[in-house]
C-alpha cells in the first residue's frame, strides 16, 4: 500500500505572523499572493509605497518568468530542461543568475561534504520526486547504484570569460536539480525587485523561503513562525523576529510517500542514494540571503541531528533543528539562532 503526501501546491513550512496590536498605528500595506514553482509566493509591503499595486504585480510577474527561465527543470521552454535532456558536453552560455546559484551550490556542497548536491536529479527522478513524478515504486539496488553514478559536483564545470558565464557537464547524462535552491533564489530576486523600486519595508516569501527588510505594518520587525513538523496542520513550533535577514526551512514531512509502513521523503542522501532515514525532520536556517538559507537547510536535513548541529556550530550558522522522538519532537539550535527567537 502506498500513501503519497505531496504537491498540488506545496504548503509552506514557515508562516508570517500578522501580530494584532491595538495600540500600534497600522501603516499602509500591500499584499500580493500567487503561485510559482508548484508552490505559493507572497509579497507584503508596508510603510511608504512608491509603486502602485498593479504596477508592482506586473514587475513581480516579470521576475517570476525570469526565474523560471534561469532554473526551471519543469518546462521544455527553459534552458536547464535542455541542458539536462541533451548529451552535449560543450560549455553553454548561462545567465548571471544561474551562475550565482551554481557558485552557492558548489560552496554548500563542499561544506556539507556532498550532502547537498544539485546533481542529485537522477536519484530524485528515480524516487518519483522529479518533474515526471509517480508512479511510486521502490527502486532496485541496481537502479540506485546506476543513478548514483550520475551524481557528483565534479561533473559540473563553471567558468567565465569576456563573453559571460559558462556551464559544462563532463558527464553527458548528469541531471541538475535546482529545486532545493529555487525558492531561495526566487525570494532573493523578489527582494531585489523591492529595493530597485524604492521599497524598503517588505517581507517576500516563496514556499519555505522568506526574505525581510525594514519593518512590518505595525512598525515592528517581521515575525515568522516555524511550523511543527506535522503534515496535516499548521501548528507553531517557534517564533522569530527578522529585520533584514532571510530564513528557510526544509522538512521531510510535507513531500513524501509511505510504503509498507516506511516513510520515504523527497530529501535524498546522495551517499546512500535513498531518502534520508534518520530522525531529523525539519531544519531551519537564517542567513543574509534566502539562497544561502535554502541551500543550507537541505544540506543539514541530509545529515542527522548530531552531525547537522556540529556542522552548523562549526560554520556559525543560525540553525534550528527539530527531531522526531517517541513522544513528539525535540529541538536544538545554535547560539546564532537564539538571537532571533521570540521568548
Ligand atoms: P527543499 O528541502 O528546499 O528541497 C528539496 C528538493 O531538493 C527535493 O524535492 C529534490 O528535488 C531536491 N533534493 C533532494 N535531496 C537533495 C540533496 N541531497 N541535495 C540537493 N537537492 C536535493 N514543482 C511542481 O510540482 N510543479 C512545478 O511546476 C514546479 N516548478 C518549478 C520551477 C522551478 C523554477 C523550480 C526551482 C522548482 C519547481 N518545482 C515545481 C519544484 C518545487 O518547487 C520543489 O519541490 C520545491 O522547490 C522543493 O522545495 P522544498 O522547500 O519543498 O524542499
């Protein structure tokens, strides 16, 4: 018996909290919501708003289209789809945006000793979590070993010259999957759009990634809730106040399937070629960019709680980890994360 728990629209693992405060004067606010990448985005702007809402919506649409263009593997109109589906090993000219993502992916891939690896696509697809989705079948060991041979950051070459940025695969059938960084990248691009338009008080979010700047409609830092890692309800596990920082959460409880009583998450451990099989169920990271937070949260999720905490401490990350226990959940966090917690 297979139970599949996923997608339509992926629900966010973080929630913005609109705090009620009768004494505070509410400043003007614009809220724009929509869909992108199989998930939801939201833009909240407060204070002085130099752009009309309709105009801002148009600009947002243009950014979303550009993001898809840069990194979508879901649509044959976009570059990465063709990069993945062709055997061409010649260098190909790429956008500055894509190059920036690859640079971040290489850095976090290195720092996590390959736990976060954007060449994981063959394994993600094999387990039924890629664009082709189900039917869900547990792959054979032979299929896993074959797919693992196509995973490794060493098969991706990134370089630049006077003509621009170039990406080359040295293994013809490698498959780059930027799903783990897509939400963070898109969030950062929306944040840049706000700044370009003179908007300095905003919270933008795409799926489980959020970027903030300035103050909310009550003149306070933006308050964000980390959800309890339960797939069927929106219960709050912790609250943080953000003011110019980004936050992202990865979890194993929203996108998974069950077979014969076992839980198979969309987070794959490249070293075993299988969905993670430990008790860490949610990892949240706060960083200066959403791209960075989004890369690290998946990297930490792949490791178990102990290794993730040790690495987060070594790298001085603001990280918050939730693990499943027999009685519910236990949490640990780094000192850097504590500074953001609402007591
Ligand atoms: P995260 O934890 O941030 O990332 C998990 C995802 O990363 C997994 O689903 C897998 O794809 C990948 N991954 C798993 N293990 C690893 C690992 N060890 N290292 C690196 N990566 C790993 N989905 C749709 O259903 N429909 C769409 O139309 C659609 N369009 C998209 C367009 C774009 C441009 C992008 C980037 C993604 C799109 N997606 C779409 C995918 C969907 O948005 C992703 O499932 C989502 O981004 C994953 O985010 P998350 O927060 O759930 O998981």
